[in-house]
């Protein structure tokens, strides 16, 4: 009988003492899988490190590492995943709660794909259900079309299981992008992404989380349009410099995107978007309609950005 593959849970923490115990308990209670937990503390100022060491002292599956200084989520997750030994990697936030079958269900679902992810159910700051799921607000995409994941992302790291090969292709993580978005794009450019329509994570929404989705679907974020444009441009540039499927289209889009910063030179961008309309998210409806929607989205965000210099995504807490 073949032994189950090792799944490495890459847990990053920053001032998460309040929620870490519940999350760690749920991770260590996973059934039907062989796991290790690589816990990386990103220069916390509370009792997070002591709590992580407490778990490591009594459970050999837990290993604790520390950053000398605060690196932020993307760089911390890259470091944590580089310390993992498993064939599969599972990013883990400090403040969620995993259902006991999460990893086994994702492992059973992934098949030949490079990444599998599930739905999540919302809870509040104290862990009480608030009603609703992530899938209520996002079109949960899957497949092998990288441009679909370039224009939008429904894969949250906390809900994902990916092959180590995806991480190796994706590193070093490019600056100015969200690590889970970049990993999803790289997986889609490989053997694809599959979605499991089961809420296997209790996803905590609170004001101090890094995730914009975790702060609430209607949360007001300063310079949101500029942030979206900056992230999109950084993803285009990163994808264009790889040899992954779709990198030529990413370069063509990047060139047209730069021209479109001049209001008088937006026609090349619109032509390129129309040519790639089949990849426009959401992955439903006809390609022509998606192309029109994508063009309108670009024009609206370009207009709302007021042609100011793009912002880099902020690296704050988890």
C-alpha cells in the first residue's frame, strides 16, 4: 500500500496570538493525511512565537522559524514554503479555522491539476458564523487558461492545496503582487486549477486582516482602483518574463496597457482585450459579452485612477 504524500502546511503569523491556538488545533486535527506544519513568525510583538514554540514542543510535526524583521505576507509565505519538505503545499493564515477534512478532500480533488481550492464560510472576529460564503461574492474559476487568472482571481491561499512544482515555478515571487493570485496564475499556466464547491474553511473577517476580502466585501479601500491597476500591471510583467503558457499574450497586454495611460492611445488596449475576450472573467456567458465587460472594466479603472502613478500593494499584517 502506497504511503500518502506529505503535505506541508506553511503557516505565517504576525501578532496573531488571539487566533493562533484555534487555527493550529484545526490544522493538527486534519484526518486522512500526513502533514508537517512549518510555522513562520514575521517579527510579532505579542505572544505568537511563544505559542508556536509551545505547540512545537509537544508535537514533532510542528517546526518554528522566525524572521529577523517584518517582511510582510508575500515574502513571508515565500520563505515559509521554501522551508517545506512536502510534495504538496498548503498556505495557512493565522486567523482561520480548517474543517478536519479540508486537506484530505483537496488531495482527493486535485487529480492531475497543479492546484485545488475550496469554498470558505465567513465567521466574525469571535468565530461566530456571519452567513454567506466566498462563492457568494466571487465567480470561482478553474481550468488551464492563465489569462483568466491574470484578469481576476478567486483562489485564496487559505483555501488552496498546490504541488511543490508550482511554487518552484513561481519563485521568486515578483514584487507588488499578492502571492495567492500569482500562484493561481502559475498553476493555470501549467496543469490547471480545480475548484471544490465545499466550504472547508471558516474564514475570519476582521478589520486588521491583510486580505481585502477578509475585511468585508464592501470595505472601502483607499485608492482601490490604483491598487488594482498596479497589481494587474505587476502580474502582466511577471507573467511576460516567464516561459509559461500565455506569456506572449501577457507581454502584448503589458505593452498596450502602458500606451493606455495616455487617454488618446487606448485603442491598442481595447483591440488586445477584444482579441483575448474568451479569457475574460467571469468564466460564464459568451466570449463577446465578456470582452465588452472587460473593456468597460479597464476603461472605468483607468479613468478612476486619474492617471496617477500606480501604487504598490501594501505589506502590512496577515
